[in-house]
C-alpha cells in the first residue's frame, strides 16, 4: 500500500488510560507501517496530557525510534489520565496543537474511557476549529485544510473488557502473570495444605479471574458477571473446598475478581473470603493480591503479535477511510482483524457495566459472549470436588483418552478436561498409556476424578505419547484391546502421527469391525500443522518459548555488531517461524512454504550489509528447521559471515527441544479445555445415537468446528505434513513491511 494524494499525509498516535503489555508492539507497527506507506507519523507523549501541552510532547517518529521496544512492557510514549481533556477548553488546546503540526488523523490506544474522549474530540472538531479561527489562533486556510478528524481506536487494556474484540492488547500477558503466580503458589499451598485466595484485576470484567481459574485448576472463582446465586454462598464454597480435601486435594485456592460482588451487589473483599474460609476450614488462609504485577513484565508472544497486527491495520484503516467516515475500533475476531463502529463498541461495553451495577447478571453474561459463558459452564464442572453421582438408568459409555505424536504443552490440560467432563456426565473414562503402542499392548486403565488432579498447569504428557503409526499386525492387537476394554469411543489428543493413525483405523474398518467406533482427534502439536484448525494446542507455548529465548539471545549481543540466525521447529510448516519472527522483530523469516533460493539469500545479505552500514547493531533471522534441505542453518551462517564484509559477525542458535517443554501457556490451557470439552460431548453424542462418525476438531475463525476424518488426506499435503490452507500465510506481507525500512526492502 502507498499513500495517495487524497489520503492523510500525517498521523499521530497516543496511548491513554491504564498501560498494558503489547502497547509498544502496536506503537512500533503504527510507526513503521505509516513510514512504509509514505505517511509522516507523530507520537503524542503522555496521552491526552501531551495533546494539550503540545510542543515537543508531539514528536515526529522515525523507523529507528521504535527499535528494540517489542519486548518491553508498558508504553514507551507514556500514558496519563487527563482531567483537562474532559473539558472543551482542554480539547480546544488539543485541536490547536494538532493543527499546528497539520495533523488530522489520530490513532488512540486505550480503554473505553480514552476512546470515548477521542470520539467526543472528533465530533467537536468542526466546532473547535471554528472557535480557534474566531479567536485568531489559527488561520481559516489551516482550518479548511483539515475539516475532519480521522480517528481509529485500538483497545489496550489488561481487563479484556471491551465489546468488539475477542482480546484486548495486554489481557493475554496479564493471564501469563496470573498463571505464573498461581502455579508458584500451588506448590507451596500443596506442601502446607494451605488455602489461598488470589485476587486479580479486571474492574467490572471477570475475564482474568475466569480464565485464570480455568487455566490453573482453581477450586472456586468469584466474578462480577455471575455472583453466587444462593443466599448462603459462603457455606456452599466452604463445603466444596472441604469436599476437595476429603477427595485428596492438598491445596485449595479461590480466585477472586476485584469487581466480584454478591447477589445483592455488595462487593466481596478478599479479607472477607479469608475470614469465612478460616472459620470454616479451621486452617490458615493466605491472601495474595496480585495487583500491578499483572500489568508488568514482558508482553507475551500473543500480545506482541496482536499489537503488531492491530497497529498495522489501524494505519491501513486511516488510509482507506473517507474523512467523514464513522471511526472504527480495530479488534480481533477469531484469528482475523475486525473493524467495528467504535462508539457502538464503547456503548455496548458501558452497557455491560450498567447491567452489572443494576444486578442484571444474566444479560451481562449474554453480552460478554458465548465463549465466556461456555468457559464459565466448563469451569463449574472442573472445580467440582467429585463428579455428579451416576444415574442408574443412564447408559454409561466407555471412552478412551490417549495421545499420539510429539509432546505438546497442554496435552495434560486436555486430558483433565476430557476426563472430568466425561465422568461428570456419568461415563467411564479410560486412559491409554504411551500412544498407539499402549493400545497395541493393551495398556489401558480406568481413570477417576483425582487421576487428573493437578494436570491443568502440567507440561509434558502424563499418559505418555509416541509417534508410532500402527500397521500390519498392530491393527489386530488394537482391535483386541478395543474389544477387551469395551471401548466405545476414542479421543486422540495429539499431532500428525495421531491423525494418520486415526485415519488408518477408519480405512481399516472393513477388516476390523472393532474399529467401528467414533474417533475424534484434538490438535495438539507445537507445529500448528494440523488440518481443520487454525491453532493447535501447544503452539502458543512454543511461540512464547521461542520469543523468550530470542529476547535473551538478542541481549547477549551488546558489544559486537552481530546477526543471529535462529532455527526453530515446525517441520515443513512455517507457522512458528513466521509468528516468532513477527513477535521478535526479525528482519527475515525463511519458511519451507516459500522456499529459499540463492538469489534470496544474496539479496538478504545485501539488505543486511546496507543496514549495518547505516548503524544497525543487531540483526535477526528466523529459519524454520526444514526451510530448505540444502541451505541449512550452518550453511547460511557461513555464507552470511563470508559476505558480511566484516561489517558484522554471524551466530547461529538452534533452539531445539526447549520449544516443546515448559508448562502450557494460559492460551493453550484454555484452548485445550475448550476443545476437550467439545470432543467428549461429541463422543457421547455419537455413542448415544449409535453412530460411529469420526472427526477432527479445531478452532476456525471464531468457531469450534468438527471436520470429517474421511477428509483428512484431502485437506493436507501428506508429503509435507501440513494443511493445504494455512490462514497465517496472509500475514507474511505485514512481517515484510515491518522488518526493514522502505529503502531497504528489496526482496521480491
Ligand atoms: P481507560 O481509557 O483505560 O478507560 P480512563 O477512563 O481513565 O481510562 O480514561 C483515560 C483518559 O481518557 C481520561 O483521563 C480522560 O483524559 C479521557 N477521557 C475519559 N473519558 C472521557 C470523556 N467522557 N470525555 C473526555 N475525555 C475522556
């Protein structure tokens, strides 16, 4: 995209309200895409305060001025609350200061308050200009050159409380802080058999508490949208925690949202919950108020990419909108960028707050959206001490849960959800150890509620996994195991080899009648290389592992001018490479989908030489492990070093298995829980209806969908082990635009 004559020549951006991790990624993306499109870009320092102060609080930004900020929390251009901006007089000064610099396009990153303020400013713009002309503060010609203020809003808020976007910038990082803290507290709580109350932020929104509870395995969660509906809720809570103790739980913790209240609208304080628990459990209770820790720290990979993509889209929107267009809020819907009418989103957001204050909780819950509601339902089952009692006349199906493929963080979380949902619905859940080999060996055992206790945050795969794809006599043994254990449905949580194995069983139904049972595959692979899903469980954790490692690698290069070539996993699927390249600000990403040619590398060396010559100190290239069989990482290092003309040295870093390790990220835990819940429901439904359809599940856009397992070969490139359709390939041009200043973009 390039700016046309009738499009804005200059734009300004500001961050306002509470700061949030990922704002810097948005700032960087706005500045760099504006420069690439030929638009001059100014940053307003200290939010609306800076707009009112003017002068050097509104500064032109260069490509390099936003270098090295992706990994930093907060906002480098500062944020502030401004009472003066709430007054017309304040906004009059703001208009004059913008016009002084001939700016009539504004991108605001903030919460609903900041966006409301921005929209009032936009609506008043014409009147403000008339007043300034009348005061002779500005010339009539200047006013005529800028008859409208173009406005675009991005939501930066850890609370995830905004209507019109699935995620606000900062919410995922805040969830990282919460899960890290709760995971850490769990180990001490377990050692001492202690109860903990963890208070989390979120104002009127229970998102952080709800998802934090789901991701960590909390025993009780209190959120503003759904106050306990019984009068003596304290007794119910205490009884639940006691039952948990009786069932063998050593820890007990309650997550409390800061805006939680009882059904009469009375706020519930952490001290009150502590007192109630102490009296009832007769044990020590500790309160941890997480506070501003949740706003701090490095942004997660998700927030870096969210900020980046939204920032890029904000500039595109400014350029493509007509001056008098209604302002847009740029958000995320599914995995896609959405543009919604800004004021409608603000209005709906404020409506939820009003509904909560008016104690109309059901309607408030409705407005939070279906996945919020669904998560709350799932949470209610997960935090039970034991399943509902089995109803005698109801059929009890025997459902097996297993893994296959390489380990992926989140596998245990998925098993936990599957087992608990299945047991709670009255069925028998069987665990298969060690993937398809376990099914061949008949290594199958019955699981109970406590077999998955503590699984939510656990990395690795407790059931064990391997990459065996059964063939020949293996199939006979599998059929025997299915018959012996009377398995009526299988949930395979795993990666590529699991999908292939499940498909093989489907094909072999004619030879093995025992295979006539429903099989459902849940995508769990760090590579994100599975069909019928846009994000597989484990990929987000791997991405965070890569991004954290790259942050450290970059910091190691303080003295020399250096270029790193970092090799990441992914097989022949370039998802991890591209997304980690975006999240870490790589100059170049090599993926198998695009291939690598000698000419590419030659151009890349020239680009690097040029930027090191003009002062660059650090270069970063991400190479997917199978980008090209001949041009390996070490080959590239040698080539770049040789051609660097002593301007810089080159080091390689092959990240290897650290990418598969670690505890799952909150995103992966939530995804695993959502998908596993649906998979078990699918198997139960198939069994109830006497059907044997087999499927794989996935999040596509905004929805969870099942694809027919029959379609597996049609939806993939079998030899490359990746899906035919990969949504993220559309993000490549954005990565290119942000990687190098316009004069240095040479790659075709
Ligand atoms: P957030 O944007 O995170 O919701 P606030 O509600 O504190 O945070 O708003 C941040 C700033 O936005 C305020 O300090 C004020 O300058 C401006 N603002 C908020 N609401 C309005 C309003 N109704 N009119 C004008 N400015 C507003």
